[in-house]
C-alpha cells in the first residue's frame, strides 16, 4: 500500500481540501486502476486554516506524522498531526 497526500485547490472562492488516501497496489484492475481508501479529509470550509501539508512520514509501527507550516501568515498555524492507521481485521 501507498499513502497519498492530495491537495485540491480550484480558486480563491472554493475551499482548499487536502485528502489522505491509501492506495492498494495489490487491488488493481486490468486498466491499472487501484482501490483507494479515504483515511482523512482536511477541508478549509470546515475551519482548517492551512494551504498545504508539507510532509508525510512514517513514525513507528502504524503511526505517521504530517506537518504543515504557517507560511509566515498570521492567520495560519504550524500544524503537526500524529495519527495511527489501524489495519482492518476483515482484510485478513
């Protein structure tokens, strides 16, 4: 599996949305379209004051860390998100 961090930006009037998805490389069809699973969604329309997550890294075990900086903008904050992805037992 691969974790994909996606930034969706259209224009100044549409809220920025950042999605974290898991791409299942072992579940692809004959058109090479693979199953994806939504892990998290960060929508500026819901109050997330950020324009991007700058990095995503594996921390330990099933834990990962994402970081966003404030771009020297007084309306934004540096955000560090530590999260765990729990394996679904039904996948076994």
